[in-house]
C-alpha cells in the first residue's frame, strides 16, 4: 500500500528510510557527473589537442551551463513534470550523453557533453527537492538528513572522479583494455552507473508516497488541473532542441559570457514575478532564500579555485610528503574524502546541539561556513612558510587547509539545500533549488575569473615567485571569506525575521 506524506514525514529515529534510496541514486548520478567532469580537461588537451587555456575555458563553460540548466530543470519540474519525471528524463539524457561519448569520444565530444549538461539540469535539483519533502517544514532533523545525502554526493564524486580518468589514462585495467578503447570504456562506465541510478530510483518511487508526483496528478499534494500530454512531450522536445544549442555555446566560450550576463537578470525578473503572486509572509521567506543564494555565489567563487588555480598550484608547488600521494590527486579528491567521514558526524552534531537548544540557526551556520573557508585559505597562504628555495611546499599542510575548507563547505552546502526546501512555497520548490545551483554556476564563472587573475600575474617568474603570487592571492580570498562570514553573522537577526518560523 502506498504511504501517505504524513506517514513518511512522521518517521521515527534520525533519518527517514527513503533517504537511503535517494542517497544511492544521487551517488551514482554524481559518479557519472564527476567521472565525466574529471576527464574533460585532460581529454581535451591530450586527445583533442586543445591548448591548455582553451581547455580550461571550455571546462568552465560546461560547468556554468550544467548548473545554469538546473534552474530550467527545476522550473519545468514545478510547472509541468513533477520531480520524478524530471529526474527520470534527466537521467535518460545523461545515459544518452555518456553512451555517445563511449561510442566515439573524439568525434562526438561536444554532442555527448551537451546531452549531459541538459540531463544534469533535469536530474540534480529535483532529487534534492525530494529529500526536502521527506521532512515536515520545521523538522530539525532535516539538516542532518541533507548532510547524510551530501556524503552520498561525495562518495559518488570520489569514486567517479578517481576511477573514470584512471581507466582513461590506462592506470587501471591498462593491461586488459587496449589503448585505443580506454576512453570509450571510461565514458561507458559513466553510462553504466547512470543506469544503476535510474533502476534504483524505479524501486525507490514505490516508497515515496505522493512525493514528486506530476502537478495535476490526482494524488499530488498541491491540487492543480491535469497537465495536458502535449505540454509534457513539449518539454521533452524542447530539451532536445537545447542540445545542439548548448553544443555550439560550449564550443565557443565567448557565448558563455553573454549567456551568464543574461540568465541571471532574467531569472531574477522571473523570481520577482513569482514573488508578486505569493502572500507577504511567503514573500519574506523568498527574500531570505535570495540572501542565501547571493552569498553562496561568493562562497563557490572562492571555493572552486580547487578545479582551477589550486590544481596548478598543486602541480607546481607541492611535494609528496603525504604518504607519497600525488598532489593533484589529493587536490581533486581530498575534499570528497573528508566529507564522507565528516558529513554524518556534523549531521549528528546538529541534532545533538538541537536537543540542547544551542544549535546555530542557518544564517549563522552559513557565516561559520565562510569563516572556515577563510581560515582554510589563510592556511593555504601559510604553506609558504614551509617552502624550500624552489618554491616547493608541504602537501600535508595543504591537506590541512582542504580539511578546514571542507568543514566550511559542510556548514553551507548541505544546509543550503535544506533551507531552500524550507523557504520555498510548495509550487516553487524546484525553481528555488534550481536558483541555488544557478548560484553555483556563477560561482564557477567567478572562480574562473579569479583564477585567471592569479595566473596572469606570474608570467616569466620563478617557481618561488609563483608560490608567492598564488599564496598572496589566497590570503586575499581568505580575508574576503572571513569578512563575508562576519557580515552574515551581523545581519543574522534581520534575516531571521524574514525567515519567520523557519530555523
Ligand atoms: N559538490 C556538490 C554537488 O555536486 C555541490 C554542488 C554545488 O552546489 O556547487 O552536489
């Protein structure tokens, strides 16, 4: 018998049992996504003979589009498809994308990527929204649930990020798979895990009660007229039309600039339009959500140096004093590794603090997130104290910075997902989650600009100068992060008022 929403939300214990199924679907999806993302730059340079700068710009463009599309995916889910159908459609597009890449990554590279971009847009925001619906609006266990879910995200990121590229480069199964086929197998693996994600979701659906049903479904929580079939199919067709457009836009990165300058203002105008239709109290909550979204752009702009300038820093300025590990490998996967262990602990810490009535509210958690991020960047700055004359410094110390930055991420990213679901009205959940991720798109974009700024300052200089330039930059970023954290804590009474009953 199908569960009612009340039965799901009145669960006993720390976590609702459905969260585990969503955890696994998201884990496999992130395996596919991060597996592919981890191969992009390397593949473009080594296989498609792209110049380093070009490859980086194209990588940035893909990331910006991926997260920008989550807004579109969230919007269509709210209005026409519902979370479940959106997720399924997105998953199918991701499978098609990785199969195309598996068939011939050299010939169909941008086509495969474009499918993945659109598919992720439909999948990613909507699964997070479903996690939110497992909880009643004021259930204090929600942040812990999202922290657990976040561990799933990172388990997938760690496995996919490591395995796919290692297969592509022949470091794993190099003896079994012929050199000509390695990249096909690596991209193929991404499609296999995505199939697992969807199969898992098919089984999960049975226990989701009314969560994620299409608007207009007779059992849906928000009552609405049924959606005509042509509209639903229209969304599918429209998303397919987007594929060649994205393909062109990613291939020519100047389009990304135009796109980024347009999409943000347009979504804001649309949000203001939607805000005009809700009650005054709901409107205040949406304003609060916007404060979180805007701050998160700055957070990701600083944080996402990991894919850009920090990977160059890792390659040039770090030794292997951490168990002989490769510094770039540590930079790529260290954060995910820490999250898997820390996320459940931090989740339980929130529950523990809540029981003692001393749990910080979301805005203060965000502030703490920025402060940890800032301290982490100050530690990156301090790596220069351990440097030799060649400008090579300690990977151990760098890893300590990663740990602190990860603590910051855990105070902001899962909490952000959770607060989006609490502050949005029921019919705007998908869109607000999409906006949250759209902020990540801007973060990626800003990160690229910051990273490029750090990189240009070092022309014709020694490795030691590079160290000094980068670490000076990191000190500056650390300072911005700490200031943002303090500002957030200072404005917390004001934002709390906007949030009203939401904690
Ligand atoms: N690393 C997280 C994920 O992939 C966060 C994404 C973001 O908001 O930028 O889900």
